[in-house]
């Protein structure tokens, strides 16, 4: 596999970051995960825009233009002959000294990996996913902002460990208010009283690009979409639930903390939106 590293395509075994890179030392950097469907970079502009927004948030000056990074993604896909799959585009703070100061890191490192990803087994897309509500609380916006997609994912990883220890594949994370924020790598939707409900950005979430696509598709299908706080009780009592994300796509949730969601099988609205999402991808 060829990896794009700071403007050059190199063999994956040569694609290494210095141990003094603050991305390596402190998780100081930003990234995007992006799908490739039928040779096209899905929601390319939205991902590039979010990368630059995240970088601005952490005062990281990306040493490339948006177009240069788009071209670099294309180059990486072509070099690996990839028409479908998943791109990881990351920009780290770069090598510096020991000590936190990012101002001692003169040059960010940027890399692009074009590979594949399977977050959940295919069977779960048909039968649904069981989740738990994690004890690990999602970092609040005044701490590490969830709206910036930084390389600092330990908060989410701690919740993922809880999920795996509980024998399920994903965890729902609450915010410091006790409301539902999101999952470790996906946004969450419930169906209640015929309305599709998803936590607002003020709940402290990554504003998912898949979330946005699904909200638009729902609106086009005439489904009412509401962004509002969701309590754990509302999740337990929801008629349907599903998660969205670049890697996850749209996946039904059929159990929360051992309780069935609705009838315990993927809901009708969830299946309708999954189909609409697949059509949308095909039309790209
Ligand atoms: N929340 C978190 C914490 C994530 O890591 C992701 C995946 N990047 C998402 C939500 C979904 O975002 P997107 O649809 O943009 O991939």
C-alpha cells in the first residue's frame, strides 16, 4: 500500500512519524475519515471544510490548501487502485520538544491512507446492534471540544472499552448534563411519536457529515426531524434508534442496556432511511 506523507507517496512501511511528533506524544492533531464510493470521494468538500475548521480550533495551520489536499487524496486513491473504501486524512502538530507547547513544533505532518474499514459485522446491519450507555461521560465543549475532530480520542476509547467489556460493539455517551450526546464514533437518532430526534450540536457532539446527509434525506421523505436533547429514559422508550457515521454508515440499534428498542428488530423508518442513504450514494 502507498501512503501519502507530506507530499510524497511512500510505501506503508516507510510511512512513519517521528516519536517527537506531538500527534504521537499527545494526540495533538486533527483528522477526517472519508468514504470512497464508486471512485468518488463522498461529501469531499464537507470533510475538507471540517478538517480546516478543526485545525483552526486548535490553532494548527495546515501547510496545504484545501484543493491540494483534495488532489492528494485523489493521487493516493489512484496509486492504490481504490474505487471503494475509506480514507484517513490527518494533520499532526509535527515534531517538537518534550513538553506540551505546540509553538515548538515548526512543521505539521500530514498523511493520507486509502484503505478499507468495517466498523461492525455485516450481520448487525440486518439484525441490529446492541449498545450500552457508558459511564464515561463525553468531554464537554469547554474541555476538549467534541465539535473539532482531533486526534485525541481517549474519551471515546474509554467508552468503547466499556462497550466491549459489556459484550456489545458500541456505547452511547452522555454529556455532563446527563443527556445523550453521541456514540464513540457515530451520531445517534431515535424515533419517538413519529418524529426523528437527534441531539443538537449544543449537546457536545461531533457534527457528523452522515448525520447531516440523513437529516436532509429524512426531510425529503417528509419525516419530521427535530434536534433536541434526549434523556436516557427517552432512549429506552424510543420506537426506533439508529447510528450514523462515515465508517458506520446507517446502522439500526435494537438493544440498549439489555432492553429492546421498539420490537427489538430494526425499525421501519430506519430501514427506509438506510435505503434512501444507499440510493443517495449510488446517485453521487
Ligand atoms: N461522532 C464521533 C465522535 C465520530 O468520531 C464520528 C465519526 N467521525 C461521528 C460522530 C460521525 O461523523 P461523520 O458522519 O462525519 O463520520
